C-alpha cells in the first residue's frame, strides 16, 4: 500500500507520490492530487465513480451473464461494458495524460472525439439489439429499423461534412436517445399490460431496460443544451454539467448489476 508522508513547514507539505519522489504541495487548500496533479472537482469525482462502477459491473457481468439458466440477451452486456471501459481508458482526457496511450498531444483530442462518436453508433446498436429481444411489437420494431437506417445516414453525412474528430456529435446522441427510449417505453407498456402478474425481482430485463431508460432520459436535456452553452462560451459550465452523464451512467451500471444477479437470489 502506498504510504504518504507529510512534513509541514508553515503552509507547505512534502508528499511522497506514486513515482517515489517527494514533491512540495500546498496544504491550504489541497486542490491537486499529488500523484496526478489534477484539479479535484465534481467532474473528476464523477469520472472516478463511473470507472469504478463500470469495472465492477463488467466483473459481475462476466460471472453471471453466461450462465445456462439465464436469458441469452444478457450475453451482450459484458461485451458492451468491456468496450465502454476500454473507451474511457484510451480516450478519456485524464487517463490520456497519465498513460500517454495516444500519439502526439496535437492528435489526442481529435482521436478521443472520434472514438466517442463511433462508440455512440456501437451503443445504439447494442441497446437496440437487446431491446428487440424483449419487446414483442412488430410495428415498433419496423419503426426502429427505419430510424436506425436514418441514424446511419445522418451519422455518415456528419462524418463526411464536419468530420468525426472535431467534437462530440450531440445530434447523434439525441438521435440514439429517441430510438432507444421509444423501445424502452414500448417494453414498459407491454410489461405492465400483461394479464399475469410479473415478479420484477426475478425479471432481469426490467432492471436492464430501466437502467438504459434512466441514462438516456437523464442525458437528453444535457446534450440538447450543450451546443448552445458552448456557443455562449460556457465550456467550464458544460464540463461541470457533464458530470451528470457520469453519475447517471453509474446508476445505470448499478441497475445492470441488479439485472445480472436478481434471478439467482432466493426470495
């Protein structure tokens, strides 16, 4: 375990960092982590939270989702969680600065945006595939397929005109939300209109769909207003508000864990 020693001299301290070197750091206020030298704010805390919960959900998903007595649609979630945590590891600005995983700093931001934009497409199809397994309405499925086709056309046009590495494609995220939320609402309508009673504690799909719906419904207003806030020069406000995305995603991963494990618990 890392030991941190401090020798106070007035308002200054000397801390042993993870690299094994001593660095002076102000004690009042203690605004930077000695080993990362990064400002501790709500965005940083939300990023740490979502990394931890993502990793936990991935581990539990690998342990539970491939069991023979559980529905086949669960098998996609460990893969989704693996891609999600891999994206953060390679593209998140904090981890980029620590591990130097991407080439020259001039290209890091562009590559990060490109990875996030492709991830939006991956997430849209992963969630849609899962929801197709748990809803019954043929007409809604046909509408969703049409929307997916339009989504791909829109994403391709955006990539050819504005490029993938210039910024996060907010409209693509909103398009994804419309498609997936429509399918989630269809699932809830079908679930609660069943003539037979449903034991939700034994229904993984309920917790998984609830997690997906909660996440996309929470971030929809964020991405709807983000372009306007950036145009007003409020980049710092946008960064702080983006912590909502991380906290909402953390709740979603916890609901996923509930869905992975609920059928194995005795009532």
